[in-house]
């Protein structure tokens, strides 16, 4: 039904100079974008260093310009630069097999296709798309179908649907629509940040999605948060795209690996620790996630305004709130390079 890998060539007007990496089962992260604390200019050395740290931890893919990447705060030039630099940093560190997915959503089909082409030129290999939502009253199921199929027809990169009602005025795609869209040859997956594991189960079943045990059709059914990693694997899902993996990547990978190895009780026990810590990061959002990175890794900084900087009291609260899961994180080894 699907293949998320194809070779060199010109696709929808954009030349691809290297074979596309397949999307593998496992843990992905929408990487943070780091800024100079005074000027709010991009802190590119930190962005590059962070991406390599996540690869060292065992992540099998990254997402630039996701929700955690503050894409809505960046210019088109900055978005392309970050994707190019992330690709360069991974390649230089020996991680050329790690695919990069890029958030490229715009409100129009035409605008989104343009962003998809920019992402391809910058070294992106897949795109992740939330639905258009500005004209909320006009967005019905037929409009969503037209948007995604229209973009998929024109995009040089395969499309992953992004179901995140909280970011798009409550638009919540149901399993019937996601399954129908999966018939498009250039739509290769979906991310479920809605947290609805029943929906993920239905989509994974209908699409014969990639799992820990099977390559299936090549379609990817991603959980959208670290706090249901085990539940995603148990539902026949393909992996997790987790903001929390910016802070606790090795723990996320360990939970996934335990389940893959059939150590279900161990996986569920560690999932409880992961879920507790991940909720602290989820509640404190981008400022809290950056604060956690700063507290435990010595870099991170602040979001671009108008997102607020945490108070000293809140910084302590976040640091203490993830202390248990960070003890696990620090006890784990890096899970190494892809073979």
C-alpha cells in the first residue's frame, strides 16, 4: 500500500540529490529551536549540538519546525536554515541514515506546497502537516480531504498528517477520514497528538502500519506524546514523535525497546515514570521544556517573545518535577548509531 522510501530524481519539480531515508519504528522528537537570550537570534551551534545529542540517545528520526520548534515564530529563511543545519550536523556526526521530517503547514494548499518545496531543498525528507484552521467555520471534512490530497499531489516530499486539535481550533480528524486519506500514495503516516489510542488502533489496523515486529505497508502511525509510548506500541503503532524526548530521549527509547523485546511488565513500569515526568514538561510547555534542558544539560535558554520566561520558582518546580525520570535518564547509556 505504501512505501516511504524512494530514490534519487526530480519529484514535483524539486531535485532530490540523495536517496530518501525510510521512516523506521521508534522514537522521534520535534526538536526545539534555540535562541540567543539577548538578541533572540538563532543559536545555531546549540541547535546542531542538540540534534546530535538526540541522535546519540537512539532517536530514529527528528522533526524540525514542529510545534516544539516554535515554527510560528520563525521566518521562512530561518526555517530552511535550521533544517539544512540539522541535516548537516547529523551527517557530520555519522547519522546520515536518520530522516528529517519538517513542519510545513500553511493555511492554503498553494502556500503549503511552496513550503514543502522549500523543505525539500533544505534537506527535509518528509513533511508533517496540521490542518488549516484560520477560517475555522469553513473547515469541514470535505475541505480537509481537499487540503491534504491537494498538498500531497503537489508536494515533492511524502506527507504525514498531524492530528493536534489543541493547535488548530479544535479540529479533530476522525479515523475514517485518516484511513481514507491513507489511500493517497504520497500520504505515508499520521501523528496522533489527540492522544486517542482507539483512533490510532483503528488507523494502524486499516493501513497495516509499521510496527515493532512488521514492516507492514510502510504506513506510519505515530503516537504524539511520550506519555503513551507503551500504549502506542500495544495499539499496533509505529513510534512516537515526542516533545519530551528533547529532555529524556534515552528513557523514551528504553520504554520502546523494552516493549519491542517483549519485556512488557518492565516497559509498563518505566512508562509510569515516563508519564509522570512528561506531564510536568507538557504542562510547562516550551518555556518549561527549555528550562529543563537548561537545568540538566546546561543549555536551552528561552522562547521567542511573547512566550514567557519561567519565574525562578517555576524553574525549580520543573526541575524537581522531573527529578525521578531524570535519574533514570542519567543511568541509561546512549543507544547508539543506526546500523
